[in-house]
C-alpha cells in the first residue's frame, strides 16, 4: 500500500511519512475542533447535531491539514492535493495515470493537464524543487526527466519520485531526430531546462517554441553563453568585481542562454565571496522562484485551462 501511495503521489519514503503524519494530525484536530464547536451550539436533536458536525468537519478539514502541513514542510503538496480534490469534486479532473511507464505514454486523455519534461545534466537541486512544487498539481505534471549524463544526481531524484527518465546520447540528439518522437510520444507539452548543459537542437526549438524555459545563474545578458555554467559563471562574476548577481529565467531560442527574459532576481556579491558561497545564494533564489515562474508561464499559454 505504501509503495502504491509513493508512486501515486510521486514522493519518497520520508516525505510519505510526513504526509501521513499531516493527514493524521489534521484529521484529529478537525474532530477536536468539530466537537468543541458542536458543544457551543448545544443542538438538542441528534440528527441535526450529526448533520451539523459533518458540515463543520468538512469545512474544517482542509484548513486543518493546510495548517499542519506548514510545520511539516508539506504545504506545496497539500495545496495541490486540495485543489485537485476540489476539481475532482467539481467534476473537472480526469487525469490519466499512464505516465509511470515511458513506453506507454501515447494515450493521454486529459487535455487539461500540461505534461512537462525537465532536462538536467547535474545534481538536480532545481529539478527536485520543481518536482516537489508540482506534486498533485491540478493542471501541470512533471512527466519525464531527460538526462544526458549517466550517474547524474538528478537520476536519483527522478527515481525517488518515480518519474520516468529518458537518457539521451549525443549522436541522436544533435545529428538524429533530437528525441522529438520520444517527447511527443510521452505527451510532453512543455520543457524546462534545469542545469542542462547541451545546446538545444533546432528541431526541439521549433517544436517547443514559447514552450521551453531555461534558468541561468547570473543576470543575463551578462555572463551567459557557451561554457558559462555553474561555478564558471560565479568565478567570472567575482573576478569582474560585480556587486550584484542573480538569476535569469528565459524562453529558449537557438543560442546558449538566450531568448526572451521572463524573470530576474538579484542578490548581493560580498567582498569575501567564493564561487561556492555565491552559488549557495544563487541556488536559494533559483529554488524560490523557478517553479512559480514555470507555473505562471504554463498557465498563461493559450489553450491551457486556468
Ligand atoms: C543551476 O544553478 C542553473 O542555473 C545552472 O546549473 C545549475 C544546476 O544546478 N544552469 C546553467 O548554468 C545554464 N547555463 P542543479 O543541478 O542543482 O539544479
């Protein structure tokens, strides 16, 4: 049963434990509050008392689990869970559940769900935040992780959340079909580059024009381009004596770190910064802003239900 829940909610064992605690404590609190309110109302008729109690707990339960989810760090999960539940009750959600097997992804009945692929080459801390943010989201699902590096940390993250992985190799990506048929078969409608270090071939740029975002750990147009990734960026920023750095989230076109900027956030560069200390500050900004910008961008696309 626990394995089924982990796969269903795309969470690891520790997070499943926190979610179950939240449900248990939220449920007990709801019962307690319901009884307290009922006592205050002092209703004489048993049937009316029961109906009132049911109404109170139905109204209180979402509030209680949301409140309890905050100290457990599970607010994003429960926000999405409740909003999906709300949509289900109002009859809108018909999400298909075939995404667990990438070879089985050609049947997607729910056109209200945007299926996102995260492309990543490295540790995947951004990928993790994005996956967590969209768990149980009513309109957006992280359906695939695409990786060009065997052994990359992001592969473990995909496994933790039971997200299918497409491992790609150079020849086919740059001189073949760029894996476009695989992405289409997986029903991918949007691509997020989260620390993906290969240039995107024109076939994908054309197919996903306006539907592909990248994050860069500097304030573009400065410190971008070929070879400018990770610590190389921070070294260059520090060497240039910049007082400020930051992040840029932008649409992807045919050039490295180029395309319409959608969002920038800044942070200070302090005199004794090293690439590692600056990278930490930059990662904090990325983890805070990337997922909400992805959400806003997808929900503003024509044809996406809001
Ligand atoms: C992120 O800082 C991202 O901005 C950067 O790679 C890092 C990946 O970290 N991307 C680039 O430099 C693109 N030019 P993560 O693997 O921990 O998410």
